[in-house]
C-alpha cells in the first residue's frame, strides 16, 4: 500500500474521467487561442509603458491597435463557446446533473475504498492539514476580492476599456490608468487561481472526512 499523500490523492482525482461535465473543459484549440489572446494582451499594454520611457511614435499606436485586435479576435471563439455551453447547461441542468452524479458515484466509491485502508490517525492528520490551509486561504481570498464569481470577467473588461479609450493616443493615458489596467488583469488571474485552490482543498477535506466517518462506523455517510 502506498503512503498517503496529497500528491497521490490529487493524482487519483486527476485520473477520474470528467464524464458529462467534460463539456465545460476548454478544448485544446480554444486553449491555444486563449494563449494567443494573452500574447495580444501583453502586446496591447506594452506601448502604454514604452510611451513613458521613450518619445511617442506612431509604431506605439499601431502596436496597441494590433495587440487589441489579436486579443479581441482570439478571445471571441472561447467567449462564444462559453456562452453557448452555459446556455445549454442552464437549459438541461437537471438531466446533466443526474448524469454527472451517476458517473461520479463509482469513482467516489473507489477513492473511499482506497482511503479507508490507511490508519485513522493518518486520515485525521491529513484532514487537519487541509483544513488549516483552507482556513488560511479563505480569508485571503475574501480580503483580495470577496467572491470571485461576483466579478466574473469584469477586471479584464475594465482593463480593455481603459486601453480602448487611449486607442489613438496612448501617450495621453494617465500613468495611474496604466497601472490600473495591468492590475485588473493580474487581479483577475489571481482570483481564478485562488478559487481553484479553494475548491480543490474543500474536495480533499470532504473525501478525508467521509473516509474517517466510514472507519468510525457512521453508516449514514457510507456509500452503499
């Protein structure tokens, strides 16, 4: 029997097929388009920094316009697909939910069967660590931005708006707006990563708690 570790638990979770929820995953082609959009965003913001270091030049305007065009065009496929998938998911939420639950149940059993092989003290120790990290992470997320779902795409949209306002004259954009534009983008990605960490930690804690309950003989939580 392997030693219980979060790395092994995470590996087993990653090996679980997505099932019906896999439609929410970004396909490889769209993911590559997002990488191109990220490059376009960097190109778009670069002239706003360059104009404060060197003399304004026409290439800065062209650079900004090209960067924004690449960012916008490369983002459109992902945005169109995301809203399409969201619409279908809202329309078929009941059927997709039960399909996903039926898909997850046998994998849930397998994970619990593996966890209950370890001593109870080991499970309790790992759950304590997960809760400790979760307890430290949650206040940080709240201090940083509250609930990320409240913001959605707002930071990136706000950054794009600030850039578009200086479409023809990037040198006229105040320095504080340049800093704000970069900050909005960084803020958005920080919130995404922080909330993904939060979701993963809660999943670890839930699985460990369920395994502890099974070993304690709590029949109400045992998966039949």
